[in-house]
């Protein structure tokens, strides 16, 4: 269980990092496309980049830090002695 929660926490952190990177890259691409459309002029007036968005939100994955800490506390305790 500790390994599973650790894996979730690690994956969540990595996904948030990737989300940030992709959002920055998408913004840069959008800027470049907008410049291209402006240079294109009138023939490109009807082109819209409104649908160009990164919609994943990995920060919605719940954190498991509290559960990990509780598991560490239980693992580090002498629960057998307490139960006797």
C-alpha cells in the first residue's frame, strides 16, 4: 500500500510538471500561429485558434501525502506491543 501511494504521489507530481511544460509550449505555438495568421492577412481572417487548448488538469488528482504519512507512522510504530 505504501508503494502504491508513493507511486501515485510520484506520478501526480510528474504529470503536473508535464502539464506545465505542455501549457507553456502550447502558448508558444499559439503565438507563432497567430503571427503567421497576421502575416497571411485577409485570406486567414476566418481562422480561429480558440479550440487550441490543453484541457487536461492533472492537479485534480488527489494528493496522498497524508495517507503516506499515516502509513509511515503505523509502519514505524510498535503496534504489536500496543495490541498486547
